[in-house]
């Protein structure tokens, strides 16, 4: 998971700090998040909110919906990667426990 919290390649640290991005979101999706936040700050609040995003054919009006979807897709990918990594670690631990259990059973049988 060390690769998860790498610094942004597109934006300097000062810009990330100026947008007050929480540490939780400073992962490898931070570039997409900064682009989305920049769009939200430049666009009118009336057109860029969750209620408007639910209306059909809103993509012609809203600019930031696609950027938010791109950021969310990156976040889902990141979470899936973390889950798979944790799953592999858990399976390895189970295999080790089973080997130890089998060894102790073999010793008890002698």
C-alpha cells in the first residue's frame, strides 16, 4: 500500500494544500480530484450539485459531472486494489496456519 500515497504528478503540493484536500483523498487519484475541485470552484453552484446530476441529459449543462465520475471510478479502482491486496495477505496467513496445523497433527500422530 506504499504506492497508494504517492505525491501528485500534475500539481505541486501548494495547490493541493490550497484546495484543503483531506489526507484520505491524497492517494494516486488526487490529480483527478484536484481537476474536479477546480471545476467545482469555477462553475456556478446552481448547475453543479447532486440534485442537478440526477436529471437526465444534464451533461449538456454541467461540466463537472464527467470529472466527478472519472474521480469516483479511480477511487473504486483504488479500493478494489487495496481489497485484493488485503485478500491475498489473508489467504497467505490462512495457508500458513493450515501448514502449522498439519505439522502439529503429524507430530501428534507419531
